C-alpha cells in the first residue's frame, strides 16, 4: 500500500542486518545449568502429576465423595466405571513414562 505513511521506522542497525545475511551471527545457547534445572523441574512435574492422576481415581474419599461429581448423576455414572478409572490411571502412567523418558534422553546443548 503505497499511499500509507510508514508507521514504524527501522530500528535495527545495518551492521546487524549484514551479519545476519552473511551467516556470521553467533547463536546464543541457554546455559547448561539452566537446561538441567528445567529438565529437573519438568521431570518432577511429570512424575508428580502422573502419580496424582494414577492414584486419584482409586482414592474413594476424593473420587466418590466429590461434591462436583455427586451433583451430576450422569457424570457419576461414567466416572465410577472401572474402565474409566483404569483409563485415567493409564494416563497417569503415561505421564510418568514421559517424564522418565525425558530424563533418560537428555542431552546438553553447548555452544
């Protein structure tokens, strides 16, 4: 649209644009300690959430006496089914497996 004025002026210096075009720009990588910390947090989160999701359907105090489920009888009929509980527990096992798999296949990216 040639009739409209330019709203933003170019903020990048020409030196940076030339370095990007020539391929001489260096890629900054995340420090190794931060990579390892983020892996630890991810694995801890996946395992914790997986154990919670795996155990929760079989914990009768939380699952069967839940006011949210008791207020909806059609949902209670579905969620009290053993196959549904097993499916939800399987999702918890899958989450644990994902966390452990991330820890086993971890590699440091050093620049």
